[in-house]
C-alpha cells in the first residue's frame, strides 16, 4: 500500500506528549521557521508508518518536530562527497568521474530545532563545519536499479546538514569517522513526497549561519543527479527501504571561506530548500 501523505512530519504531540506521524494542514508554511518562532503547527494524524501511512481527518498540535526518519527505520546513511561543480571548484579539485561515497552511522541522526548539533570534545578545535544538503529517503528495497526507474524508489525528500570535523577529516583519506560523529546528521523538518517534488534537480538550496547566507546553490548543479546516484550505488548492492542519501553540498562551506568560518558553541545554522522548508539547529559544545 502506498502512503497517502504529501508533507509528513514526525512529532511529539501537545495532546499526549507521544510521538506520532502527521500530514501538514498548511503545506505552504515553512514549519522549520514556525517551530523556531513558536508558531502553532497543525497536522492531520497519520496512521501507519512512513512507508504506508494513511492520512486521517483527526487534527493534532505539534509540540516538537522530530527527524522524519528515526534510527530504527534507517538502516544505512549513504553520503556523496564533491557532488556540486561549484564546490569542486572552490576546493580546487577535479570533477569526480564516479560518485564519491562515504557513510554515517544511524547514531549520527539528529532532530531539527530545538535539538542541537552537539560538537564532541574531539572536534572542539575550531574546524567544525556545515554542509547544506538535499536528503533523499528510499521507500522500497531495490538492487541494480536502472537510472530511468531510480526516482520510483524515492519515498520523499527533506533537508540535511552534513556536519563535519575537518581536522579529523584531513587526517585520513577515509571520511566516515570525521563525518559520522553522534548527532552529525540532522534531517527535517518535513518529508515531501515525490508527487510534490517531481524533479529533485529543480530546487534552490541555501545555508545560513547566524542569519547570514553562506551557501546559495541549486540542485541542477549536481555532478551526479539523484537518479544517477541511486542507480550507481545500487549496482550489486541492495538499497533497503529506509536508506538515507545525503546528496552533496554546494559551494560556501566554512573551511574554504576567507576568513574560515567554523561552528561555535551557541551558533545557529539553517538549511533551507525550496519546497521543503528550513532545517534549523543551534550548536552546542559538549
């Protein structure tokens, strides 16, 4: 059974303090900003899971928005590095010939505001960085998926921040540890159906640090499209439902800015994606 929702949020309800799934009543609102500003958020209760949920006519009130996918539903987080042309240029690196993949563990998943990006002591070295990214959630299991069919496997799209510890990253050729620290993968606030976002290569993506725009890109500038990523990474490899893809970041990361910009205790970072809204988090040094 296919889900009937178009704009899904996972949330703690004001009515009972329990976790539920809901369909936004007003799909034109940026519920990430609404959550930060204390604006009331109404949803229709969804019965079932993110994979087969059916929207009811029962209205509930959101007390706190959570990541649309929880750690029990996500089996694997696949991430692409160097997947925007402008980002490759700012890094002074050649365009990759095939997708560059690294991974994050499920323990990296984190919620939107008021949840924080927690920087552990091993990364409190003035090199903690942000990466604004479109996040893709796989909705059905597949293997050796043709590019022409790849988007049929997408459950929905949301925003993500690939929080990175640059000193740890540059100490080795393998990036998974430096980008996989606990809480280094906030996603949300809303999971938008492919029935709404029919072409994921048409979205503006912006990152803002303490209210100032530091990344302003567009998904059309991806080197490898969403369909190419899914097809390539499913070669000989089963992509299970619940798999999360972080699809790369446009130019403007802190490490390549002059002067360099790092995530400090108390900072705020927002990832805003057209048609999805804003993923907002404060930064907290553990």
